[in-house]
């Protein structure tokens, strides 16, 4: 990840091989070689003595006296149980609280302990699956059955390191009593090692090709005698006849106690039961109900097996993607369900929405919090209190954060127009705050780059004094109205496109939308303002104005659809406001007008705006109502002291 950001990365490791707990030396050497070829540097058998620097890190010094320069230090040191509470209670602790096979502390049998804080037979487990096994044993004894014993958990690790699949399980180092079956093809980046003892699998390491990892792990857990197929063992399950050729039969052949997800201790039987009893039909539904592959995400191959298991269990009804996609994983309800429910049941706060729809998480996630905040703001513009914490950082800070952490500032220029005094004010602000880069944007505005976050309120105050308001270049909001000079100057112009563009921007600025929203007005069919790739485009003609909707000039270019033709500027404003409100009320959060119209159909939009004049006027009226609180300039408010903590640097005393 750091390398992809353009950083020079050096890995410092205490031992002579990488990932010594997951890989043997040949596999570790292949991994190191592959990463080195991608530009990563390694310092093996190096122990860090100190991190150098005053206000920030400058170098790392090692115990052998050498040092290397550094701007960032990332420490992958794992976790260690905090045994202080156990020790203070008089319990014997080593790496963790030492427990017996019945999960009782060896100090006091009346005290039970399970999980990461315990040490059993010299091992402290950091996974969820062993905890479940330990909990069953503890519960067995607490219920006074007194027969269960915990003898340890055979664990496996499946990882993807920069695109390289890795798998290991059991004792893959071996000893004098074990035998190794090894395959190595360095050129193709494949390595397999199976450790056997008495014709039973005791450990495995797979590098590059990990498809059969779950099968080897199951053989190891079951203590299966592999003598009958030992000669083909290394080549995987698909060499054992039909079992494995077809993914359905391969998964179906697994026993119910075959572990699918090691993190959460989910077996095949758990998944089959959930599918049949809860009538699950999608992979996401299986994840939501069983937690299979919902934690660390390292069991990618096993998730694919779950997908095959779904197909095998429910047959032709299986779908890898939901038929109706929920808003997010916190709920089974769709965007439309939520929006309709908010209005129908007068839900006016996010907690009320989550409670009514029985959210699976108490506080939601970044996806649903942002969506709910917008839906409530749209439904109750004069009542709902906008939740800044349920917005992206750009919208919280009212500036576009750049790759170096600085911000850009884009003042609004209505219709692309600007006076000499305003240009002079922008130049003065740029000089005062030492703006390193200024650029004229495609939306006919001036963008100032490289602004520190703490400078923003003061800069906004100066811009506000010059008559500027926020350009909302950072938000899911109305951005710009691009114009050509029109009939005032151009000999081809048919109407005053610039004047109309100013009126449109004065009408729509400040409006929060499901996604960014752009307009344009071209003074004639030559379309110099590119109106036919905007969310709303107005093309002036001799007899009036053509209104176009649903265009997009981004990654997937879409030309607008013609909505209608009107005769007056007043009609342009009414139809534009009504369309904006219909889009605001009907589209899903983060859905541009182009995919929205493709999803719902152009006829639905025409019916709402053209066939029903009363509905159009009602939409326009609701838009005007929503604009009253929206057109309070956020820059001026923050320049006057609002949300001051957002722009105050965090100071840490030494």
C-alpha cells in the first residue's frame, strides 16, 4: 500500500526469513524475491534500537550501529495480552493467564478464562475459532456436565500479500518422524509442501496456488489416512476423480463439520442450515447471517466455496448478487424502502430510522450514515439538523482535500461571470495566503490550490468580504452553471445565455443533491457550453429554449435526453427547479442523473414534469422551500466562528 503511494519502502525484520510463523524458508525466500523485484528493500536480522527525530521521525537506528533515513515508521508488532489484572488477582500468568484443558485457571479452579487473554498448553491463540471451542468447553463445565476437554485448536492461515496467495496450516516445519512432499516451480511462482506422519497430514505450506488449502486443512483435522492417494496428494483434490472437477460437487462432498471460515468458526453445516432455514439466496446474505468471510477477509478461496455451496444448495435460484440491493450491509432494506419509510412514518432522526428498520448495527456505517443524513435533509429541509459527522471530509471542511493533505478553494462565479474587482480580490487573497497554484476550471471558475486547513476560515472571510460565496466544488451538490456569451456578444447567439445562466445559478446554488450536479446554457445549437453532457442543459434557439437532462461528461460519457421545449426564462427556471427536486427526492444517494434516468426510465421523469402541471409546480415549490436554509453561505458562517474546532490544529505537548 505504501509503495503504491510512491514511497520507498524498507522492511526491517528481526529474523532471517519473512513471515516465519506462516511460511517455511523456501516459501519465504520466494516471497522476498517477488517483493524485492517490485522495489521493496529488506533488512533482515536487524533489531531496532531507537527512532530518531524531534517533531517528526527522521531516521531509524539499529542495535548494530547502522541507521536509515525515514519519514514514516509503521510497526507490525501484533498484540500481547495485558495480564496485569490477572496477576493482580493472584492468577499465574505467562504469556497469558495459564489455564487447564477445562479452561480453569491453574491457580483457582473456580475461575474460568477463555480467548486471547489465556495461555493453553503454552499457546496463546489470536483467532475467533479457538475461542468458540474454548467457550463450549467452559460452558460444558459451568453447566455441570464436566466431560468436555479443550486439547488445542489446529489453525490455518490464508493471506494475500500484494496479490500473492499464501496458505499454511499445522506443523509445516516437520521433524525426524515426518516426511515432506514438495513441489516448487520458481518461474511460475508456485510452491507446495505437505508434511506427513504415519500417512496423515500434519502440516502444509502453499505459495501462489492455494485452491486446495481448505482440503488439506480438513484432511489434517480429520486425521485422514492418505496412503490410498498419497501419490497424487500434492496435485490437489481435483485429481481424485469427479470430486473437485465441478465446484458444486467439490463443496458438496465436504462434511458438515468442514470449517469454511476460521476467524468466526463457521462450518459448512452452519451455512447450509442458514441457507435452508432463512431462505438465503445471495452471497452477501450468507455473510450477513453466518459471518463467514465477514472478518479478516483472508478466506477468499473459502468464500468462493461458499458461493459454490449456495449454488449446490438452492440450485437455479442462486444469485451471486442480490436481486434488490440493500442500502448497505447494516440493513436488508433498499434505498427506496428507506426513503418511503422516512416520509410514511415521519421518521426525522437517524436513530429513529435505524430503530424502525431494525438496523443490524447500532450506529450504522459510513455508507448508510451519509445516505440517511441526505435523505432526512431532503425530506425535512426546515426541521432536520444536518449532521456534519455523517458527511465526507470534503463536505465537513467545505473544501476539496488534495493528495498532500492541503485544500483547494473555489469561489462561486455565477454563470462564469466575474468583475475586475472580484478578480483583483482573488489575486489579493492568493498573494496574502501564498497560494502556490491557481487554475481556471472547466466550470468557468478559479481554483486555488495548496491551502492549509487552518488557513481556510481566514481566507473565506476575505473572499466573503469581496462578495464571494462557496462554490461547493467539494460536495454532492449543485456545482456550476457553464455558459457561453450568447446573444449579448456572439453573432450566432439566439438568446441571452449568460444572463439565464446567472439566474439559474442564483436559483440552485447551495442545493445538496444525491451526487454532484452540473448545468450549462448554450446560446445557440452550436452548443459551445457543452450543455448536452450536463445534468441539466439548456440550448437556446430562436423560438425559445430546449431543456435537456441526464447528461454526463465523466468516465462514462452520456448525451442528454431532450425533456421539452419552453418559450420563456420563467419556464426554464420552473422546469429546472422541479427537475432538481424530483431528482433529489427519487434518486439514490451517490447516483448521478445519468444512471438514475437509465434506471427509472425517461418516461417517469416526463410524466412527473410534463404530464402533471400541478405536480411540477408542487416540486418547484418544495425546491424553493429547501433552498431557503441551503443558501446560507457555509464559508461565511465558518469565517464567523462556526465549527471552529474543525479547523484548529491538534497540538500535542511533549
